[in-house]
C-alpha cells in the first residue's frame, strides 16, 4: 500500500467493514480514523515513545542529546521521544535539527577538541568526556547517524547511541562498529536467526527461489501467518481478540494491539559476540 492509494483503500475498508493491514509503513495517517485499519509496523509516534521509555530506564547517566533530520517523520519521532524521556526522568540537554547541507555540525558539537595528548590525539572536547549518557538519533539518514557514530568513536567515552534497525540494512556503518560501540537499535522487525521457524522458512525459501529471503519477504510471511491464524481462531472480526492480549510471532517477537491500531511491541537489540540479541521488549 502506497501513500497515494491509502485514502481510497481506507475508505473502502471502513465502508465495507474489512480489516486492512498496512505491512511496511509507520505513518499513522495511513489508517486515520478507520476502525478497521491497522499498521503492522509501530507508528512513528509509538517508536518515539517506546524509545524514550527504554532509554530512560536503560541509560545509567540521565543526560541525553537528540539529533534529527528535517523530514516530518524525523521531527515527529524526536518530539515523541523527548516527551516520553522527560516523563520518565531522562534529561534532554539539547535537541538539534540537522540539515543535509550541514551535517558537519554533528562533529562540531560532539568532537571539537580542547586538549590533545602527546601524539596530537584529542583527549578532551567542548562537550566534556563522560558528561553525556546517551544520544537518540531520530533519523535513518546515513549522513546523520554515521556522523554521530563516528563522533562517538572519536570521543572514546561510553555514550549510548539509540537508533534504528534500518541502519543495519543500509550498510553505511561497518558491522564491527555495532559490536565495539555502545549502539542499541529499535527493531520491531527483529528476527531471531536461531529460531527453528526462521531456519525452516529460510531453508524452504532458498530451495524454492534460489536466494535468501529479503526483509520484505520475511515481513510478508510473518504477517500472513499472524493474520491467517487470527482468522482461523477468532473469525473475520478478530480485532476484539487482538485488543485483549499480545500475539506471539513466528519469526519475530510478535505484535501488540492492546493500546492502538498500530503495533506497539518494540524490541531493542544490540550486537553481542557477533550476534544480535534483545536487550528489552516494550
């Protein structure tokens, strides 16, 4: 489902009382006020709120900085994060909107040196080392998040960076850095590669199509399994059952529609010993 078609689809869905699931988008406007419209992905507002709640609990130092891009989506994500962070005791020391033509500002803020060692390596910065506990990057723009990660690598302190699972897909950052730096990712589509169901799916997909499944193929398979089983167990109007309890996933951690018609289950992951592991689910 694409933006241009969404209005017609939602009108048809509401008029005919047909449950409609958008599998890939985070935009809550795509389901609007249609009681039969659902997002399989968490809405941007929910991603921001869950990220704020998670980081407030996870970060030991309660000072946080936010970087975000100029898109409406980035602004919405940042605003919902900041609101949840404040509510849960995380102090936002600064929030920076980063235009594409001036991503250098990230280096200026985080890595402008004030002292050097004998080898001319920076050892202190205008933002003092260990003065910040975490950074939330409300953007999937590689120009933004790669500079934040590069700055943390230069600083060599333990600032936690919270970002998105899409960073892994875009390959702008070497996978090794996810292992060596304190990076955590919001990952609603996290698939455990060790799950028997995941192994079986990938094996059959390769046998059938001659290649490993894409992320879209995995999302499609998972969503159809979840919806098919809901139809079987709870009938056509299975949303009543969805509103009462989370639904376990087959490849992923599952979905939760108890609070919203957008999925509210968001796992947070990090790399440990070369594997992605779940830090927490919210």
